[in-house]
């Protein structure tokens, strides 16, 4: 059989290697829209669950010359995480060594990498199986080919590219990222990606620059990351900053996210990112971390970033299916997620491994292999996708005593709505020890993420008495979107769910999932979020806050 992959990003290249390894395909052809291998952005995480797949397929994350130039085909030049430090707003610091043995089970390691280094080490491995290599099932990467059309017959998929070329295969994998053309062509009614109202600054500082950092008053930093391979996190009410080393410790990756709903540049989709000046980043970071003990350190760090950029963060609601005939989605095309868990790339690697295992098991039976792939992958990837959105915990107000009591009664590992570092307590093995190659020999039962969460929520919330207002709303009014938009603060918060308008000002502090909803959706449509997470009991309970029906002008 012939496999066609659209997109030579991290997910697409890993899938090429994995499908080749499955032994089922005669050839793998990857079609990439860019003219040369390239990727924007700075650092990213390859945690043990992703590193395990890299090792299996011979992708060398750790080798390479960490002092070599950008953009060369080389080993991945990763930096291995040793510990995490969290700097809290109250001045406390939580330090935690990262135990690779217990976390990964097999020492796969938590890697931090420059995005381009990861891409180039994937190209390096793929080139071992090029057309001229003489290897069985060669992998060919075709650059400058942007997917524009898709057509399926009973036995084949035919893809057409912007340069007029066509490709035919028995399988087509859409690994073409968050703006996936495969998704748009094969699922024309899918929802567009969504602006999350979170922006982030990204960039890199050379090691020598970090070593010489000083605060504005000339004093050394309180916590200079120079002496450890630590991932440092600083949290403020509406902002969070993370630093970690990449390229064998030669570059420090700096990532500073900020809740910025008024950022019109992104809301209007002018672009995903743009360069910013050092003055701008220093000013914004100073404002975002006003009063925070890390402020002066973060100002110094952000002012030292070489060519800083500002990004808008986007995601999408979970798709109901990733498979249509002989076409499947993979990686960000299937489940774009916020970077809260640092799992974006790792989830695409897990997809690749599971897809290959499904073909190794079902051989030429493409529909069954794709069904198996979707059934094992959808639940897990969707869990990260939804969890990442709600684990943006700088958007959330602090849990009240009442919420804490509720959380104790719930198994927080099950629900995606609770903070990442609380879920599973100290035990991250559900994330890191996972081996995506092991898909079982039987087709698993249908287990779709969000819908399952709703069922679980129903069981777990049974017997929990939800807070009730003294005077339940009557819900008799007719309300326009313009009027809803006026109630757009935490202290005066109306939202729209499925054509009804709710005043959740009083309810928000009692909401078991946190008051963040009031911040994120005040004055806006919240139908998708609500539908993803709530049980029928929760739907009925909302009647107590219903202002009335939405009327469209
Ligand atoms: C700037 C940035 C920073 C990130 N940081 C992190 C991080 O810190 N941690 C983390 O885990 N994840 C991070 N991610 C996400 C992570 O990179 C992705 O989840 C991961 O790369 C898997 O993506 P993918 O291969 O599915 O898609 P992508 O990496 O987006 O690759 C898609 C590929 O498809 C190509 N393509 C698109 N459209 C077409 C078309 N029509 N025809 C042909 N080719 C096409 C693109 O050019 C690209 O090469 C980040 C993503 C970005 C963009």
C-alpha cells in the first residue's frame, strides 16, 4: 500500500517513520507546503511519552553539536530537564527534582528542544530511508506542495497540490497543523480555530547573556537559571512565565503568557504572531507582574531576549471524528491544544505510533486500522486538549473553600477541568509512562473524550448539592447579543449558552470548575465550553440563572 502524508511538520515526519516501521506500506510520500524545512517559534517540550517514540524510531534527540549553527541537519541537541522550580506570588518557591526513572519507567527523559532542532533531527532520520537509500518502503519528502483538493474513490485517495502535482495512496494522513487544509476539505463544516484571548511572548537568550543578567538596579537576579537544567515557572494572577534550556544548554527559552482579551490584533486574526521591540516586552512584563516577587528577574530576562516575538494562542473544540474513509487527521490537525501541558508535539508522536500499531495489527484493512487508531487516540488526546484549556490556571480565580471541598469529593484525575498540577497529585505517570505503541489486539469500545467526561461528571456530582440563588431567575426576557456584551465583567457577567442568556455573576464563585468561566466568557457565547463539560443535571441547574432567550437582530 502507499501512504500519503500532508505536512512535513513534527507529526508528519514522525508518522512517515512510524508507518514505514509498520511493515505494511510499500512507500511513504510526504507533501509539505514550504519550500525548505522551516518552523517558527522557539523551544518546545518532548516529555518521556514522546521521547519514547523517538527512541523507538531511531530519532536522535540528544546527539548533535550544541554549538553548531541554526537549521542544520543534525542530532536534536536537546537539553534534559533535571528539576522544576515554581515561584509563587506569595514569595514561596516549590522545587521538585524530575525523576526520569519513576516518571518514564524506562528513562526516556524529559527533553527540551529548539523547534528547528527537532525538525532537523527528524529530517535526518527520514533521510536514512530516502529514495536512494535502497531501504524497503522509502520515504520521499516533496517540498513546495500545498494541498488544495482531495478526492476519494472506493480504494484510493487522490490529493492535488498548488503546483498541479497529484498524489494517490490507499491512506492519506492529514498532518497539516492547526490550519489543516485536510480538515477543511474533508470536513467542510468544521468549526474554525478559536482565539483564546491569551497572548505570549517567546524567545531565546544565549547562555552568555543569561550568565551576565542583572536587574535594573544592577544587582544579580534572585534566581538566575544559569546553574541548573531547571524548568522555572512564575505565576501571577493573569500571567505566567516559563523558562527552560534548549540546545544542550546553549539557549534559554523564555515564554511569558498573558490573559489579554483586549488584544484586537489577534482577535481579528491579523496573524498568529509578530515581532515586538524589547521596550514593549519589558513594559508589558513589568505591568503583568506588578507586585510579584519575580518581576525584576522577569524584566531582566525578557529584556535580554534576542528578536522577541508575540503570539496569539488558538485552539479548537474537540472534533467528533478524525477519520473519513481512507483519510485521517493527526497531530494539531486533529487536536490543536494550548501549550499548558507541553504535550502538543508528544501527542502527535503518540498518534504516529498508534497509527503504525493499528496498521501492523490490521494490515491492509484500512477502515479497521483507522477506526482502531481513532478509538485509542481520541480519548487521550482530547483529554489533553480540553485539560490544557482549563489548566490555564492564571485565568482562574483561587478556589474557594466550597470548591476545595467539592474537589476533594471528585477524582480530579478524571475531570479535565482542574489544575494540571493538582490532577493526579505528584503522580504524573498517566502522562509520562504511557506507551502509545500498545494499542491492544481488540478494537476498543467507543470512548470519546468530552462525552465521557459528561457521563462521569453525572455520576460523580450525584449527591452533591449545588449552590442555589435566593431568588431563582425567571428566564422570561428576550435579550440581544448587544445587551449581553454590556455585562462583560466578573462582577456583572452574562453568558450565552445554546440560545439562552444566563446571568452567572452570583454563580461563578460557586462553580465547581472555578470562576474562570466568568473571566473568559463574560458578555460572550460560551456554548461550546459548556457543552463539552456539563452533565444534564448541570444544564437543569442553569435554569436558576436564565435571564431569557437570545434574540438575533
Ligand atoms: C510556535 C509554536 C510553539 C509551540 N510550542 C510548543 C511547546 O512548547 N510544546 C509542545 O508540546 N508543543 C508546542 N507547539 C505545538 C507543537 O509544535 C505541535 O503540536 C507539534 O509540532 C505537532 O504539530 P503537527 O506536526 O501536527 O503540526 P505542525 O507542526 O504545525 O506542522 C504542520 C505542517 O504542515 C504543513 N502544512 C500546513 N498546511 C499545509 C498544506 N495545505 N499542504 C501541505 N503542507 C501543509 C506546515 O507547513 C507544517 O510543516 C508549538 C507550536 C507552535 C506553532
